[in-house]
């Protein structure tokens, strides 16, 4: 008897992620136990505005407060890719589908491209650039129909 093909589905945005599993035997999605992950909270802006000095004119300008979020998002994406890589090395899944908010999907893609061995890239069966983290598991099947085999 053949081993069923197991597909993991990563749902992620910049602050949280869930991992679902679907195998060929029962063809249903279910959330993996302990697979709800949260990013470390970004440090809030202080009362002091960040400032920098122009090298050319010496004028001082205010820094953009939104730039504080990017390092936390990058670190969270790295954490997710590490978790997926370890699970794939342990043969916990055969196929991977990533559904992530567009900016997060771009970060994850970049990290997957930098993977020298490409093991995770080889298991990737599809991507959806949409934030589905908060969609109930029962409603996800219609979003994944075109990516997962019936």
C-alpha cells in the first residue's frame, strides 16, 4: 500500500501564522496541534522622534516610524521557514502550499530562494497572495481548490 501524500498549508501574515494538514486518505483540512504562531511584538514608537542628518546638506530629517516593523516581519518569516524546513527534513509533509499576505509572501519567497539546497522549493505546489490566517478552517477549502488535488 502506498503512503498517503501529505500536504501542509501555511497561512501567514506579518504577525501570526497557522499550519494546516491535508492528506490523500480523507481529503480534509485540519489544523496541526500547536501550530498557531505569533511574531514577537514590534517595539512601539517612543515619544522621541528618530532623526538623521543629511550627509550633503547637514539638515536633520525625521525618520519614518513604519521602518520599525520590517525587522520583526523578516524575523518571523525566517522562523516560519525554519519550522517548515525542519518538518520537511523529518518527512512530515510531501507538498507545501503557502497562503500569505502579499508582503509576507514576498519575504518568504526571498528566503526560499536563498535556500541553497532548495528542499522546500521542491515541495512547493502553490502560492496564494492573500491573507487567509483568520478564515475558519472549514471555509478554506474553496480558496485552495485549484491548488490541491481532489
